[in-house]
């Protein structure tokens, strides 16, 4: 089973004053009229052969999240609440532990709630390519083809091609300076780190236990 997990725990610090602590950007309608970033992410996941998404958000945003789900007719969607935000890895662990506690071991498709994607078909195709890799026990990360030498993003260096599709990861680089980012663009084998992942719940928890 493919289980989308949508991380919506942002603190609203990057688009002030439009986005604020009690109303962060994932709950705002910024790009698609009448639809917030979170709602667009949920809609995008519905085109996949997958279970209903699970949402992770801060406890102080629980009513915002519930109302936006209600507007989509998804009142029964699971919302997992973080009493304290601890960034990406613990949030994913919460979803993985929740899945394992129910006696399941789904493939988790971890999505950010604030992405803009113009080509939904390409996104779905990438998910389908990644699914067999995750089912086989690999940790999958999704890269974005960079359009400029951006020093504010992390990068993934592409390794060798895999016979099942996709590529191995040679290394991750965290927010290089502008000159280094420009060199990555020229080399053509570096991608922006999207913060989207796919793996089995049990595999992720085993990696945490090993490397925490």
C-alpha cells in the first residue's frame, strides 16, 4: 500500500507578514485561486493509486487543517499532531510509528504541503518509477532539475543509473555558496533536494535506530 504523508508543520516565518506563526503559508491561497497550498497538495496526491493521505501538523494549527480538509469533503482524514515541532525526520517517524502500530508496513510517500507543481503528470510518473524501489527496501528521494544557481537550497549529486529506474545518490550538499551552485548547474548532474521521499515505514525506522 502506498500511504501519502503530508507534512504541514511550517511555522510561517518566511513570507511575513502574509504568512505568520498562526497562519503559515501552507494554509494560504497563494498560487491557485480558491485553493490553499495544502489543499493543492492533497488534490495532487489523489491522482495516485494510494490510500487517503495522512496529515502532520502542529497542534496549534489543528483547526486550520481540519477546516481545510472539511472544505475538500475529507473530514475523516487522519491528522497527526506534533506538540512540539522538531523538523522533518521526527515528523516522518511519527507517521511511520503510527503505521506500524496499526500492524501495517506501507510505503510512505512523504510530501511537503507548500510545493508548487505545474506538471502533475510528471510528478505521478516519478512516483510510479520510485514505487518498486521503495517496495524493495530502498530509501528514495526526489530531485528537482535546477533552473538557476540557488544557494538557499540543498543539492543531490546524481550517481549511477539503476536498472529498475532512477539513480543512486552520490552525495548530498547542504546549501552551497553561489559560485559552487553555479558549477553544479554547469555540470548538469546535481538536483535541488525537494524534501520529498518514499520508503517503507519499517525501513525508515530501522535507519533511525541505526543512525540516531
